[in-house]
């Protein structure tokens, strides 16, 4: 049996991570579904439906290019502020997509994981999430994480609570708290930090996504609306990534020396 490849998890602030031509971990804010639909005089919901199709293409593209992990933002902790009709449509779509796509994910070796505060979801949706995760658990290909009812601040606060539950002494000795005590309690602590962050839809903000983990990610913003984000658009993001000099605090000269001297 093929064993699961262990991915390096070093902190980008504690040491300089290895850099590859292809990002190991890609994080995406899939934005612009509503505008895509409005431009076509369609209800916003049509844009969300097309958004699921775009995600399927990006999952395939990432797997083909050798990306190890893909994390996508599907519903933020702030998206509850949307009209009730849209929120319930999105919940339904999420349930349908889970039920419909899990077989293909399993067949393609994709390991699916959902992160976020799942307690807000219906029992039915929670069961579907558990089932989909269990079905793809043994897969050794692309690690696909979907963030729903997720927020970077929620992640950080939950991690602090878990850290203190695991080690109550730390509550009395704040000075003893360091990255290594907190980081293991954050979501996705078993994956390398994202190398490339993509946001479609033209906005240039992180909207409370992976605030800790994006510390040294290369940021890529495109006006392309998420339903239009196809293979070519993904390749353009990868091409931009390849041009970046990832310095992690060093000088350009140091980067060049490290590259030529191994
Ligand atoms: C992203 O598209 C999907 C979700 C946030 C659920 P939007 O729905 O935000 O699309 P725009 O930004 O209104 O075009
Ligand atoms: C961010 O998109 C969240 C998701 C894509 C799920 P939004 O469209 O909700 O972000 P803001 O509100 O414009 O910052
Ligand atoms: Mg939006």
C-alpha cells in the first residue's frame, strides 16, 4: 500500500523553508460568484453553482501540477450576514456537492477535509461532512481542505483555548508560550504553510482567511471571477509564483548564494 507522504511543516518564521517551482500548498479565496451571475442577469445562486464546477477544475489542475495541498475558502464566519435565502442555498449546495463529488474525489486519490466551526451546521450536514472525510481518509493524493464557517481569528482563538486545555501551566507563565506551543493547535498544522495565496474577483484583501498560516505566502490577486477561473488562469497564477523571489527576511544576495551553493 502506498503510504501517505509526510509533508514538511516547518514554520516560515522559525526557519527558511525549502522553495519549489510548484507551490506545495495553495490557498484560495474563491470570490466573484455573485458578480459573475449578476453580469449575466442570473440570480447569484447560479454563480455559486458555477463556482462548484470551477473548483472541480482547480482540484484537477492542482493535482496534475503536483501541488500537495489545496485549501479553499467556501464560507466565512462573516458570510452569515448575507440574506437568509442565500445562506440556506449555500448550505444546501455544500451538502449536495459533498454527496455528489465524494466518489470522484475518492477515485482520484484526493483526501478531503473540512475546517471551520462545524457546530453551527445542521446535523444532516455534519453527518455528510463526517462521511465524506471518512470515505477519502486513506487517500494519498492531493489534500483538499474546504474552509466553511471558518475565520482566521476563530482559528487562533480556538488554538489558544486548546493549547491551555492541553497545558494549563501555560496560563500562569505567559512568557513560556512560543510558536511551538501554539502552532500545533491551529487548523492545518500538519501541512506546510501556504506558498501561494490566490484571490479571484478583484478584491485585494484576506477577509479573515488563515491569518497565521499566510505569514509568508506569495499573494496573487486576479480580476477573473471565480466561475471563470480555469486551467489557464491557474497556470497564470503558477507562472507568477515562479517569478517571485522568496526572501523570508534575507537579502536578495543571500537568496542567490543559498540557491547556487545548495
Ligand atoms: C464567493 O463569491 C462565494 C462566497 C463568499 C460564498 P461571492 O458570493 O462573494 O461573489 P461576489 O463577491 O458577490 O461577486
Ligand atoms: C470571502 O469572500 C469568503 C469566501 C470566498 C468564502 P467575501 O466575498 O465574503 O469577502 P468580502 O466580504 O468581500 O471581504
Ligand atoms: Mg465576494
